[in-house]
């Protein structure tokens, strides 16, 4: 996971990076995917994308601060870990 975060921070215009989903909640199974929310610099846009790394599906959801404010109203805070 640390490698994924480091690579993303080096290649994207990122303000933050959050682990979300079952791994963040602590209820993941051995074959669970990794879900990340990438906080982009204001005005940056990037579509959802996914990849398989070492046999694990990794999904990236991306948004800038304005879109995050909209999206966070839809997310229950107790499921997000910083």
C-alpha cells in the first residue's frame, strides 16, 4: 500500500490520499480490493480508474476539493479513515 501511495503522490497533482472501503473499515477479506480516494489539487480532474497489482484489484476514485464537498455529503464519516 505504501508503494501505491508514494507512486501516486509523485505522479499526480494531489493534496491528499485516503484509504476507503472494507480495508479502511477493518472488515476486509483476504481477496478484498483496495479502494483509494485521491484528493486532487483544485481544478484538476481525473476519472475513476482501476488496476491489478500483485493480484489485488486497486480502485482509484478522484476529485478536487469542490467535488469532494459534494461527495462527502453522500459518505458516512465513520467509514472514512485518514
